[in-house]
């Protein structure tokens, strides 16, 4: 005899926070990555909104930022702010613009210490709802990550943290964690942590899809006529095209 369903069961099973064991994706808000192979494996079929995504890599320049460009470009066209806090190199505006990013929505933040950097991250996440924040923290504790995760959830900000390979073994409250490496020019994405069932196989993204354009320049002092070589790709720093901010304690100066 079929069991009678509780009157409130239908509402419970339809709740977006309910997840069933073999279900790959929660009904969560996400932004399409722009890469079909990756979208098909990620919960929500994209980058989670209101959450932290960690991108763990051995060396900078393996394609970690290129992987985000389609989503960042889409957000900027939705009039959302994209903030980069202490990137390791100078962003190359022409490449960002060529990938569809509205440079008027891009803010580059430079800080003077770890404490200022973490403070800036939290202020940006709390104060700019619905956009995206990218940061490259050298060190960040579980409790600091947890604070950032809660702030992201409240503001629906997509937070992307670029972290060193060694941190892959350290516990993190981030909703999504990926390990990136290159193989014969292609980008391989390993899902270390996600909501729901975690795919075991790496997602391979051909170089022809994730792009061959330099996004950063290593040399911040090159004159406009002298190109810098980043991973075999020609790039020139054009810092005047990006909004800059420097944070000191509880003050911010836009320049």
C-alpha cells in the first residue's frame, strides 16, 4: 500500500536548499562560465553567486583569470562592479576590453598589508552587491574565509580567490574549490569541493577556448612603446584605463 505523503512534504522537497544524495546540482543561483564542459559539471551550471570560489594553481598565468572572463564580462554589462584586490601583476586593459569587459566597471585596489587587504575584501563584498571580487591572498584563515563567505551570501557577490597549490589540502568554507593546471596548452580543471556529488574526472578546456591573450603584465614600468612578454604573449601595461583605489586603514582614496 502506498504511503500517504505528509501535507508539507511537497513544499519541503521543493525547497532550494534541499539536496538529495545523487543530485549533482542544487537549485542555486549561478553565472554561466562561458565554457560548456565546465558548466555541465558545476552545481547550478556555473559560478555560484553569493559564495566564495577558490581557484588553486601551481603558478600564476596558467589561465586562471581567463577562465573567469566570460562571466566577468557578462556582469560588467549588467552594470555590476568587478573589483580586483592586490593582483600579482598589472591588468592589461586592452585584453580585458577585447574579452568584453566594460572597463568603467573595473576597480583595481592596492593595499599595504595583509590586514588592509582582508579589510578591503570584506568592505568590497559588503558594499558592492551583485558584482564580483577577485583577490590573491597569501594567507587567510578559516575564520576569515568564513566571514567573507557570510558577507558574500548576504550581498550575492561572487567572490573568487586565487590560492597556491599547497592550500588545496587545507580545510576551507568556500562553496566551490577548483585546482587548475595546464597540459599541452589545454587547461585542466579538477573539482576539489562543491555542493552535491563531486565529479571525479578533470574537465579539459582546450586552449582555443580559454584564450591565448595575456591578461597581466609582469613589468609595471614598461613604457607604452615597449611591449612586455608574458608567457610568450605580447602585453603592454596601460594603467590609466583602470580605476584605482588605495586603502589605508579605514579610508579609501580613489585615484
